[in-house]
């Protein structure tokens, strides 16, 4: 059509099944269906975007009318947009071990109830478990004759145990999520572990804040990679000047043992066979041996910023794509876990994550560990709670002096721009020297 430089349409249909159990009672269980599309049209003055519920695929004059309506919206803007040239192609979807659609919601509820029941303990005052299963059929087409379609299933569960004694309340939390089909069988150990952690934290001590050596477990080190480095490498934030990494391509900002990667092609929870703009997905080394190597891009930020790889556009159904992470991790080193603790000698071991915050523009972060242990003479001793890790991103990258050989990935969801997408992050055990640790004193 006249004046249209480019268009793409992403149409997603599917179903979501959820089950919520609270203290042995099934509070809700059911399946809902969705049908959403987003049409983007780029003309001389910028983007026009139309979001459509209950979209019915159309051709000919009807489709031209949709393009025309989006083009009118583009006419309201006055922004020159260029798109980078990108490779196209789609990866095969990993096979499912068991299709969850073949299992009744009654059986799913029973299996989830077994996990929740396993969290029972005399000191546990509240138990909660939930299951989520999302199946999406995705179809993408654009004005360059690229057409892709695929089906993806993501499913998983969370289990929470809250222990209480004399006004002291503590929480244990476990989760499992997968792209490989149904995953509720034989998972009672997760409920038991959540209860054990909650109960153990009732007797855990507090730690006095200050600078000390810290060993980070794969989950917390993965959160660091995602929050402190991954967000700062997103091309739209680089373009806006809202990242501490802007202008640092080729600069050494961390220890040479450190390589941090985002890889949407990895078959973990953040896997995408093709990105939301139809771009082929590729492994991107954000930091290579301590040096800023590449940023994460969609087509627009690639053209504006360069110095990176496209294929990192992601979106919820019916929403326009944003530059997003997928599977973000610290690459394995060659140290053993025993060597890391021996090198730490005296300090702290931090496990798990209870959230936190990062300012990629100022380059500062603060994360809360789920719990930890004091490290004395290279051995874990007293369990501790209410402990956090904070600092300056660039300083912390230099202070990571050992990386283990035991990388593990953890699933989750990442929010940005009002959208939440599945991700995973991970790392091996790492040693962080002179970490700024926050606590509430020493019992």
C-alpha cells in the first residue's frame, strides 16, 4: 500500500489452565481461552499499532482496511524509524514428554494437592500451591513474505509454606516450570522442602551488615546476571541513554573469568523458536571474558544503536514487542564448589532470591536472598535470614573472582512495559569479593 514501509501481524490463540489450593482446599480450577492479535504498520512518520481481540484472519480488502487503519494511527506520530536487516528462520519446538491436555483437571488437582499436603508440618500454619499451564498457537507474517507458525506449552507449579512460632513468621518457597509438557508427577519433595526451609528459618540468626566475601548460589547469581547485567544490555535502554553500559562496547568492565550470555535458542523456560518480529534467535554474549561484547536488540534498536544481535523482541499475546531477555546466565568456569568455599574462607553463602531492584541507568542494585549461611574456615555453619546484597554493578563484575562448573537454570517471569514474559536465569556458584551485605544485626 502507498506509504507503507513495513507491516507485521502476530496472532496468538490458546488456553490457560490454573489450579489454586489453599490449606487443602481447592479454591479455584478451570481453563480459559484467548485470541489476540497485534498489527504494526510502519510508514514515513512512524509506527501505527492496532490491538485486536478475537481476531479472525482475513485477506484482500478486509486486510487492506486494517492496514489503512493502522497507517492512519502512524500518521499521528512524527518519529523516523529505521529497521535493521536481520536473519530469518524458526527453530523446532522441543517435544513434550506428556501433553497436559491429555490429563483431566481432576487428576491435575489431585497431584497438586499431594505436593501441597507434603508441606504439612506442626509449625507450618499456612500452605498454598498453584499450577499454571499455558498453551499458545502463534502465527506471524510480515510484508517481506516471512510467515511462521508454531505451538508452545509452558506449565509449572509453585508451593509455599509459612511457619510460625511465638510471633516469628518465616516462609519457604519452591517452584518448577518447564517447556517439556506436564510436570506434576512425583513432585511431593518440593512441598516437603518448602516446609523444611520455613521451619529451619525460625531458628536462623541474623547477620550484621558490612563488606564481606560472599558465595552466591546458582539461583541468586542468575538473578544478578538477569537484573544487573541483562536489563542494562537491552538495546532500547541503551538507545534511551538509560544504561550504565552505553558507550562501553569493547571495554573491560569485569573479571576476565566472567562471561554473561542471553540465549533464546536454549531449551529452557525462556525459549523462543523465533522472536516476536520474525527474527531468527541467536546466542548473544553480552559480556565476553569481562569485556562488553554485544547488546540485545529488536530491529529498531539494532538500527539505532548497533553493537549487538537482534532476535530479542518478545511480547505477550496482543501486545507490541519490546526488547527482552530470554535465558540469561553466567557461563561456567572451571572452579569446583569446594574450591570456591575454600577461597572464600570466611564470609557468607547466599541462597535463593526474594526479589530486589536494579537501576540500570545509575548502575546500582539490591537483591534479597531467601536465606544463607555463615562461612567459617571454608565451611558453611550457622543458618541466617533477612539478608540482602547490594552494590555497584561495575564494581561487582570486577569482584567476581571465581565461577564454578555447575551452572543451573531457574525459571520465572520478567516484567517490563506492563508485559510479563517467561524467562530463565542461572549461573554456577560464584565468589564475590567485598560484597556489600545488609542484615539486621547479629543474634
